[in-house]
């Protein structure tokens, strides 16, 4: 989670994303998850398992403060 990003203050290190826009993240490949996030535009729903065991929380409609930039990662 980067400072001043749409998720800042809402996601923390150790949190696990278990759902992306009503899809079970455990059943998605990394590429499929990336595509769902990219295709979400400014409305993204994540289901997050908190690291501290507080259960499942929904974080809905995260809206970026500016343009969202993606850096493609390629396995070498």
C-alpha cells in the first residue's frame, strides 16, 4: 500500500484480498486478478481478510485522486 494511493489508510501490510468485484480471488490467476482490477475503472470492490483476525471487511468504491498508473510486471 503506497502513501496517498486510493487504498492508503484502508489496506494494511498483511491484509489478504480474497475477493475482487464479487469474484473469489483464490480461484483467479494473478493475470485474471490484474485484469479485473484494471477493468474496474474508478469503482473497485475488494473483500479483505485483515491480518489481525478481525474477520472480513468490505472496502467499496475506492476512487483514485488522480490517474491510476499500472506498471506491468514480467517474470524473468
